[in-house]
């Protein structure tokens, strides 16, 4: 599937990782509409290129710039600022550390998953920089997602 305003996603179930709801990548070349929505998992949004902003119901808006990321917690209604997703390249990971089989296919124990969930929750709605090592891994993931298709 070519990169248009449509995300390429790999469902975690298809690769035996219940912890991962999906790993996805989208390159937006033109501003597009994005309406209010929510997810049942923690969504990690990594902005690789560009700049965009997200609005949240019952929360402040967050502006993201290339090289930064944020965590959107489960059931948090959000959309692009003013209903618009700006041109950008975004990598999204949706994690379900509370899934009863989340440890399957991972080196994580139940206490590890509880700690991950706690860290995700405490980091929610805050823009954070992507480290150089993580940036390298995200670029690798982008290539892997593209190769999956």
C-alpha cells in the first residue's frame, strides 16, 4: 500500500505479540481531516518529521515537533488540532500492557508489564524528545513496516 494519508499498520496479533495492538507508520503529504476518536490501548505517537498538534477532550492540546513523542492513554478522546492532521511522518505504537497474554513473545514478566503501564500512564499528554538511539530504532521500524507490505 503506498504512503498516502493512510497508515500502514502491523497488528500485534499477526506477529504473535498480544502486548502490541499495532505498529504503524503514516506519512501525510497534505493536511487532512482527523475527527475525534479514542483507542483501547496506550498510543505512543512519534513524530519523525514535520509538526502537528493534538486536541484532547477534557485536557490541554499538545504540539508535537519532529524528533518528539507523546503517550495518549486508553480512552482519551483526541484529534488533530481543529480537526486537521498536518503534513508529517508519524510512527504509532499501540501497547496493551494489561492484556492477559501481554508477556507472550516478550522478555517481560507481570511486574515488568505493571511498571510499563505505570510509566506510560505517568507520561501521558506530555511531549518528550526522542533519543538518538530511539530515533535510529524508529527509522528501522519504518523500513520494517514498509517491507511488511
